[in-house]
C-alpha cells in the first residue's frame, strides 16, 4: 500500500525540482522576445510595456541566481516582480481588448497602449504574450514548494 504513495511523492518531487528551471526559461524567453520585438523588429514599446519589462528583466537574474546558489527562498525574492508584472499585464490586456474605457488609457505620449503592432495567427498579441509569460512564471513560483532543512 505504501508503494503508490511513494511513487506519488517521487512524482511531485520531480515536478517540484523542474519548476525553478521552467520559470527561469519562461522569463528568459520572454526577455529575449521583448528585446527582439523592440531592437530587431523595431516595434517601440508603450508605457505599460516598459513597466512590464521593469518587472520581467530582473526575474531572469533573481531566479537564475536562486538556482545557481540553490537558495530555496528565491521564490520569495522573485514573486514581487512576477506579481507586479502580472498585475500590469492584466491591466494592459483589459485596455488593449477594450474592457476598460478609452479615457482611462495611461499611454498619452509615444506609442498607444491599445495600438495593434503585431498579431500572430490573428489573435496572439504582444500584451497577450506578456500576460501568458507572467501567468506561467507566477504559477511556477507559487506551486514550487520550498523544502525545509
């Protein structure tokens, strides 16, 4: 009877050991994608995109350092960045998809936060990609269990 319980614990442990690497990979790919869109494709970021970048870029270093140093508390350092970026991404998507009225749009100078710059497959936008990245990184960090010594 202990065998299935032991296998379940081992499976959860394996999943838990992969979560930091998954969160780091997602943050790294999102950072590279963000830089690719602005520097290679020359799509200028709006104000909300800049705020999301401010939350995203440090995640690569914070999570990466936590992995290298085997610091189990890294999630507590990374979560404030991730949750802040997630909140901004949610707000940005609500603006972009017109769930929030036009007069509330904060992007007054430069590129509009609701301007369509890129649509992959007819529905994947830059704000949606940012939202997906922050949702996935935040989920990985929240699911990750720190093991007490």
